[in-house]
C-alpha cells in the first residue's frame, strides 16, 4: 500500500498525482466534504469523485471494482434538512375483528409421515447396533493384539533369561 497526499478537489493535482497509478485493481472511495447546502455538497463531492475516476480509470487496465462508501446522509437525507423534517410515525390498526376460533385438537399426522418416522427409527437403531458391533470387534482385536504382544514379550524375556 502506498500513501499519496492529494487534494482531489483540485483537478490538476488529482491528475498529476493519481494518473501514474497503473497497477490498481480496486478503489474504495470514502471521501466526503461537507458544505452548508445540499447543492454545494453535490457540487464539491461529485467533482472530487469525478477527478479521481478520470485520473485513474484511463491508466489502470486491471481495475475491477469501485466501491463508493456511503453513510448517514443516505439514510437521513440532506444535512440541511436534518432535524427539520417531522418524523413519520407508524400507526398500526387496532384489531377490531374477532380472532379465528381455534381447533379443539390437531388432526393426526398422515400415514406416510408415520411410515417415514418408523423407517428413520429403524435405520437409526441399525446404525447404533452396527457401531456397537464395530466397537466391540475393535475392542476384541485390540485385546487380542495386546495379549499377543504381552505373550511375545514374556517369551522374549524368558528366552533372554535362558540364553544368559
């Protein structure tokens, strides 16, 4: 990243300092200059953005994206109107119509759902049994291996004792 100090409201300075930048892929534009009226805001801020884009775009063939960052002004409107516009209050209608009567009980679930639930339960139990069987076989194999290792250890120590 390279820091360049530049007055982007000055067209000539923006052109001289930003046009040499040729290896740019993204521009994140966050500059804002507040002025007393909305007309002045539009004039200066559009000039600054235009200066940046006219200086960079012709010389940056790899430019992929320009992000124009916005803020409060876009949510609240022009600054000169801030606090002068009466806020709109939402009025929700009162519920005057009666509510729908509730049903005494829900209908039973359809047969297809019950069949699907039974199948799911059956498959879940099969998977649990399979995992228990696999775990048991793994434990038996480990026990057999451990026993065989201890036997070979005992045999090797007894052979070593005989050989000494």
